[in-house]
């Protein structure tokens, strides 16, 4: 009995029970009853988002426009869809074209909120902490030197604040597909093929922020993690997605490709081959922890313990305490780049700790992507 209990403790998830129910991971009678009851709330939620959309369309709510082109990268479900790697790829490709992009984020789950815009980094320096910026903004700040990054509930105010102090050619609106308040020139939507429709129901009965029909507003749909499903499943999903898109819009396919590990102690790069056979504790607070853990296993790591925390959460002391209880036989802790921004203090986790660097790579439709980048450059230089 004790061995069974220990095994359970070393595979611990602190993800909210309601999220597991909404994703369909629990199918007992109680979970099924909760989903049926939650559908009542979904009807009200659907009416609310439709009414809000109509209010913007008819001018009852005001849409504001920044003086430079705005490109939105968003999704239609709650949880990780690979949006941040796409923002990284877009910002780097725009910089390679000689542009100076700025990234606007809400600063979701940041601990120290402000009514005023917060400049996370300018072209030279990081100016905020993870508590002030949030883990997504901090990951972008560390990986995109030269890019201005700002957070705030009012992304229009954040954009104007950046423009007053720094020359910017265009804006990337991170997680803004539902942010109708800000006019955008291009809408890009990411869709995770391992869970594209978030249980098939709108919040709160499922994890859909908007119905699949909202993809008609997208200029580009990027399917992410396509290497995680078989070709037959991918073919069926592509047909489903295309049925909701405009004929003029493009659909691209992508995968997450591991590059290297980064030591949280000294910042040095470590080869992925060093993971093979290593006894690892995987710790994450992301929307799709299973994909992260599967990647470590595919790279040859032996996962002796895993901790899954709710997305964007987890204090260092909580993680450290859990590691201390579950570190028997473990040699390394491995986490994502995003989580490293929150827990990455050298020596704070009782074991050597590393961040797995992942990049988004296009497996189909890269020519469409190049055209999109060139279009953004033309829009930025239109004046």
C-alpha cells in the first residue's frame, strides 16, 4: 500500500478538478452531471459574447486603433495552444526584415498589478520583474532582446505609452483574439491539434472561449503540435477547421522542436543528448503539461516524478517543498522556459535545474508565413 501511495505522490497534479472535468478527462457520473449542468451557463456565456460582438460591430462599444499596424496572435480555447512560441517566431522574423516590433500583453496572473502601463523591456534592458510582468511577458523579454514589451489591461494605452518613448514599426497583440476593443490588421489563431475544441463546449461547460465559427475572423490559422497526432486524425481535423474558415484565409501546420537545455545555475547551454537516461523531475505550470512531459520522454529522460500546477501559477517555495519530498533518485529538474522565469533562481530548487528551449517550426505552409511577414512589412512602411 505504501509503495502505491508513494507512486501517486510522485505523479502529482494540482490542476483544478473542474478543468479536468471540462476537458473530458473525468467521465464518472458526477463529472457528467456537472458538465450537463454547466451547459446552462454556456448558453448565457454564448449570448454574452454574441451581444458584445454585435455591440462593437454597431458602434455601441468603441474600437480604438493604434497608429502602427497591429497583428493579433490568439486562440479560441482556454489553455496552452503554442501561442507564445508563435509570437516569438513572428517577432524574430519581423526583426529579420528590419522592423522594430513591440509586443502587447495583458499580464495574466501577474502578482503586482498596476492601472498604468508597465514597460517590461525596452530595446536594451529588462525593466520589470516576473511579479510585475507575468511569466509569459518575462519569457518573451529574455528571449527577444531588442523588442519592446509592455503589459496592461488596456492594450491601446500600453501601445501608445511605448510609442511615446520608443520607435516602433508594428505591434503584436498577444492573446488578443477576443480583445475587440483594439483594431487589428491581421488575426492569427493557434489551434492545438491534441485538444482543438476544448471539450466541444463553451465556457463554463467546456474550454472554448468562442465557438469554432469564430475562426471566420482569422486571416491565418496555425495548427500546433501536429507531430503529436497521426496523419488520419490530422487530415480529419484539417477538414473540420477549413469548414469554419473563410476561403481566403490560410491554414499552416507547425510542431514544437526542442533545441537545447539551459542551466538555471549559470545560463549555459546543455545538449539535449545529455537528457538520455537521466533521472528527471518534470515540473510545469502550463496549459498542456502532458505535451511537455511526452517531449522529455521522447528525448530519453527517465521521469521519476512529475508535478503539474495550474497554468501561470506556483510559488518557488511550493515547488521547492514538493521537490524536497520527491527528489529520491532524481538527478535533474527540468521545466519550460516560461516556468524558469518564475522559479529560476539559482540554487532555489534543491537539485540542478534546467529549462527546455523549444521553438516553433512550420511543417506545412511556410511560404504562406513568408508572404504574411512581407505583408506586415509593407503595412508598416505604407506611410
